[in-house]
C-alpha cells in the first residue's frame, strides 16, 4: 500500500477548517464538538488552512485527528503555489497536501486546468516524490484532468466537490464519481467532498445537505466545512 492509499483510503474522512481572526479559539470550540454522534461520527482527519501554525496543528493532534494542509488557487501560478504549500507543510510537520483548483477551473478550462495540475505536481515531485497530494476540483471536470498522470502517480489523488460554486446546489455523489471514471480516473483514486449546506433551487433557501445520521458513518473523502457545520447549528 502506498502512503497516499493509506492517507486517502476508504476509511478516512476529513474536514476543512476555514480561517478566521482567532483560529486558536475557534479550534478550542470546534474540535471537541466534532465527536458528537450527530455531527461527523467517523471523522479522522483535519485539513488546516495556510494561516495555520504549529500550535493549531498540535491542537488537532491532541484532539485525536490526523492533520494535513490545504491551499486555494487564486491568481498565483502553479510552481509558486507548490513551493508555498511544501514550505508550509515542512514548517508545520503535517501530512498530506490538498490543493483547491476551483480558481484554475474557469472556462475555457482545458488545457488551462490540465497544464496547471501538471506544473503543480511536477514541482511537488521535484523534492517530494512520495508525498500524498490530492487535487480538489469542481464537479464534472474529468475532461480537463490529466488522467494518465493521476493513474501513473501512486500518491496523486482526486477529490470532486459534490456541489456547485458557493454551495449553490447539491450534486449527486454518484454522478460526480462517474464523471471521473468516464475520463479514465481509477476508482481508488477518487473521493467526494460533501458540502454541509446547499442552496435549494429555485428558492435559494439553505438546506442541510449531508446524509442522515445513520448514513454518516459511510462517508469517506472530506466535508466542507467547519463554518457550515456552525451555520447548520451542529456545533453550538
């Protein structure tokens, strides 16, 4: 088993933590509440934002979670972002890295998204050949992903968002997975990112979008985000 297959395996479920003005106090409030049965009972991993410090990593580990880091593509180029994420991981002593590619997935996104991913992975692999890396992509972007690279790199994985934009609407998890399969991504390389809330169309009302409690232990992949759990009233 590769490192990535363990970190992103079928028995792992992560949560993205969104930064705020006082991340330390936020984690003090959030972390113990995540173990409640009605929240995410099988949660194993925390993904910290670029603003996180060693102290924040330690808070998560003391709470019993594996800890990783994420970053989001805005206007920075692939090589610069890769170097930034590697430096942050080294400074914190965390595990895998996950890059949110939504900012690079604008239309027309092929070959732009493909080229961005290839350049990002190439830079990471230049110094970290075995680091688990996960590409976080919007739904139905399989046509724009470098399928051969993902297949051939044993520690490169994909997680597809099961929602549009800013939780503008919920997608079928099965359809999101099938899209990636259709474009040649192996099933064992695929995970789903669940949004806690979604906008109900056409009214735009916010509704709870995670499965019912009895199905939550079946979740794998990641959940977005602690802020939405708070908005949903699950972390009082």
